[in-house]
C-alpha cells in the first residue's frame, strides 16, 4: 500500500546544490584514511594487519547500512532518514578526530560507514521532487561530487595530517558534513513516505549479510599471505560459502528482505551491478597502483615523488572525476545509458593498458589516471541514473543501494588485488616492488574491464527494467 501525506514540492538548484555539497563532504570524509595508513600505523603503533582492518571497516559497515538506509528512505521519506543518518556520521567523524588509540578510531570508522547510505537517500529525494530528465542530471551532479570529494579527501589528507595533525584530517570534513546537512535540512522540502506494507526489518538477513561481508574482507586481507596460513584461509572460504548459502535462503523466504533478490534478478539491475563491480575493481587498482608507482624508488622506474607532489599529480584526475558525474547524467539523458557505459569502458581499458605499456614519464601516469577517473565517473553515474529511473519511485533507494554495494565490493577487491600483486612482486629482503608487478596489475585491470562491453551489448538503449 502506498501512503502519501502531501504532494511533492518542486525543488530548485539551491536544494540540489546543498545535496551536492553534502556528497562532496561525505566523499572527502570517506577517503581520508586510505592515503594516511602508514602515518596512522606510526602514530598509533599499529601493525600492518591492524592497518588493513582500519582500511576496510568503513567499507564493511557502509555495505551493511546502504541497503537498510535505502529501504528506510523508501518507506519513511528520503530527507527524514538522510538527516538522521548524517547525524550518526557526524558523531563518527568527531570520534575519529578525537581518537587517542586504535579501538576508539575503529568505533569512529564504524559510525562513519553510515555515510555510504547517503547517496541512495539523495536519489530518493531527487527522484520525488524532479521530473525524469532533470532528475538524471541532478543524480549525476550528486554522484560526481561524491566521487570528486573522495579525490579531494585523498589529496588533502596527507598534507593536513603532516602540517596540522591526524585529528584535523577527520575534523575538517566532518565540520563540512555538519554544515551541509544543516543546509539540506533548511533548503530541501520533505518528501512523502512511500510504501508501508507493515513488514518489519529483515534482521536475520542483515546479520547474515554482515557475516558474509566481514568474512569476504578477511579472505581478501589474508589472501596475499596464503602460504603462512593456508588452513585459516580455507576455513574462511568455507565459512563464506555457508554465509552466502544461508543468506540467499533467508532472503528468498523473508516477507520484506533486506536485499530483494527478485529485484536483483531483473536484467537491468543485475547487469548494472556487474558493470559497477567490474568498473570499480579496475578503478581501485589504478587508484592504488598509480600513487605507489609515483612513490616507487626502483632502478629505472618510479619517480620518488613526495606526498605533496603525488597530490599535485593526482589533481587532474580529481577534476576529471568531479566533471564526470554531470557529464554522465547529461549523456545518459541524450544518448542513453548503454552509449555512456560503452564510452567509459573503452576509455578505462585504454587508460589502464596504456599505463601498463608506457610509464616512463610522470605525464604518462597523469594522463592515464585522468582517463580512468573520467571513465569511472561516466560509468558509475550512468548505472546510478539508469537504475534510479528504471524502477518504481518507491523502490529507488533499495535499487540504487544495490549499485552502491557493488561499488563497495568492487573497490575492496580491486584494492586488495593491487596490494597482493605488489606484495608478491617484492623480492625477499627488499622494500621495492618489481616493475613487472605494476605492469601485471594494470594489464589485469584492463583485461577485467573489457568484457563489460559484452554485458552492455545486451542492455537496452534507454532506461527500462
């Protein structure tokens, strides 16, 4: 049953801009840990395994919160849930900023993980207040600014931590989140709640999904060291299979499943999820490998760049990522999602394979990273906009949350795979990875991305589920 409390009120550019600023702020807060793991390990006396845990805990909680946030937003209204979710994120950011040790910092990261659920909630609000054509562009703007915010966080975290302190690298984006949330609350009209079928929350499904994601991350973290603990890794793989099997059975029988497998079975939805996973895997491998290669001190390869220099070299990619969102939304509206995704896939494969073949000058990496960042933004935005407009308005949150979960999983797998390749390519007793490890990583990423073209061939040109 659908309940509408009041007619929707059209929104203007200021309200969409407030959502974009919020996306920019949350994107920046999401990404500050990754480039500063070595610094945090030194300051908090962390081991490498603890550093790996810190780098993935936000992804785990984000993947869990996202479908829950989408479902609540569909039921109770996107703005109402978004503002409350951002309150949790703000508390998490402040806890991380004030954390004196690793356990407290982990608590802050768990709370911050709620930020990933903000995007589907933003899409719910936009979809309910704007016509289809305008909503595509607005979703593209919000998605692009979130990606751009992630790049801003990665670029600024190191210099802020070095010049001020690690506390400020969390505090500054958290202050921005608080301010932009207040702006959204002021400028965005309330959207009416959607379906209220009376079904409760699928807690068994949520718990099993939690176990599944946590086990998957552990498998990825331990995979590079399989030689030292093969039985542990094998046991985790078996446990993962048990979690997956049990979760699928529970979701099929649940009255209101956490993730609607029937929706996931729709061609438009599962194809979008597969494409998003593959694209984000390739992107994250590049995000990990390019800065490492810039910092590398190998014989005849690498550039020995400082943290400030690396940030400068990555800046063009950050700009491209920010522009990709609006361009993807406009392209989707004019040419269809298939054309946009095909363009992005080809662009990304060219960028990855070109960097694998030629990386003797800094500008080679800069141009390659721009192509990869632009391609990622185009593809993910096209998947978001096509999915958000391919389902009933009351299902927007849960449908787009499936894309975001795919993004999180693809990013986690890509980052771990890139790290595993460099670990395997570092000779015993050396701290310098072989050049072939970087080449292999870029080639694998490019090869993984290319088959996405076969998936897009079966997609409709327009937006139909």
